[in-house]
C-alpha cells in the first residue's frame, strides 16, 4: 500500500483488493465509506465489487 500511495494508485494506497476481497488500510466506517465513494467516482466500484449470481 505504501508503494501505491507514493504513485497515487488505489486512492493513494488506501485500499488493496483481490478477486475475493477488499481491504481498507485504515479502520472505521468513515474510512470505508470514503474508499467506496472513491471507487464509485473513479468508475472502479463494479470492477472491484462484483455482483454474485443467486
């Protein structure tokens, strides 16, 4: 995350994601909400958080 922060990626290193998870660097609802809002603004929300079929 430090590397991404230095390069300005992943909302300045505020999150890490893989195919089955999203990790927010700083704990708390406010930080989680800010990361999710940033993903929506950047158009990455649906790429990172995919809807599962029933």
